[in-house]
C-alpha cells in the first residue's frame, strides 16, 4: 500500500496516466500495462486540461480489478457537493483508497468550452470532506453506514521561497486532512533543496509526505513550452541547452529525469517522485522508471 510505504519511509515512485477517450476497459489496460511491477501507484487524471476522457473513478475501479493501486484524482470543477460525496462513497465501495484532490482546469480551455464550471467547493473543502465524510450530513443528520477511510492527497508546486515565506496554504490543507502532496514538475534540484529546507524548518515535512513531480522531456521544443507556459514550472538553462544539443532528445530527456531523481532522493522531506510524461505512452514512462532504478 502506498500509504504504508510512505509511513515506512520508503522512496516511492508513482506515475500519471490520462485515461483514454474510450468506452473500453481494454484501451485503459493497454495504456497502463507497461507499468505493472514498476510503480507503487498510478494516478488517473480527472478530465485533465478540461478535456473529455474516461472518468477517473471508473478508470481507478478498473485498475483495482487489474491488481494496480490507483490514485483517484478528483476535481472541484464538474460536480457539486452531492455528486462529490456520492463519488467518495462509491470510490470506497470499489476498493479505492488513495485520492488526489484538485481544483480542476478551466472548461473554456478544453474541448467543450461551453461546459459550465461547478466549483461548488474548493479543494480544501473536498479534502476535509474526504477526511470526514459524515460531516457533510452533520452530527444530528443521517448516518453513513460505513464511513470511508481514504489516504488523502493535495497538490503543491516547489518554488524558490523568499526568506520570510510561510507555507500557509499547505498548513490549511494539512488542517483539512491532507496526508500527502504530489507536486508540479520540478526540474531544478537546487530549487527543491531550498524549498524543502523551508518546509522542514516550518515542520511541514513532518506532517505531510511529498511526492515530487518529475518527467522525461520529449524534446527541446517541449522543454521551452513547459518553461514558458506551465505555472510553477522552471526548466533551468543548462537542461534547455542539453536538450537542444542532444542527438537523441527523447533519450536525453529520460537521462535528465533519472539524474534529477538521483538528486531528489538525497533531499530531506522528499518521500518519492511522481512521473508525468505529457504526450508520451505508458511504455515511455516504464522505460523512464527502469532508467531511474538503474541510476
């Protein structure tokens, strides 16, 4: 179990998979199958980029059936509190234990721009709900027969903190019930060192397990795009230069990823890495994991 491994102090590896635009379980299984035996858990995105895909809840249930440990991503974008609470009950009944609670991407940026955003709750509210689902009904209301017990995660973004920076947002998520955090891409080990030194000094890493986002860059073009357009992402110049000068940019991207993970392993407060590979297959993630394990 992911939760137990984090408690034991194991350095975990998780991977992110975008469920297919398909009504077939086989299409999802083919996408995830290369990760079998290589990662500790698999995140299933919830309409990433506000684009239509198989639901994260259904995809997570399929992975439970196939022997994987899923992390169900749940956004605030598409459901009101009744729908979210119902899905939490259903997730528990399906054997899903790990949750990553996110706000969700703006529908106007996706493939159905006329879709209406819900945002009945913010991510901290859903974290609190997942930590104590009975609270939605109140102590004097109807009683939930079997209360779910989830391993609840939140999102974070490592950055270069000012000397007086305080992790108030993370404190609020911890107070709401978050137990682990998965972060945005981190391509700069030196920034990670400074960021987690601040978190450790503030006592945050003693309360929240951090799984840091990494990934194999596909090309120099992708590296520049991520550096210029993804909020909270900095790709250092030395990595941009390596990608530009590489004869095989895909191979160089995997090599860089493995080197970053080696550097992150030695930073106090980091409990693992979360591999994201936009526009790449499960097989590409699997190949990256093998290179990480060999490094």
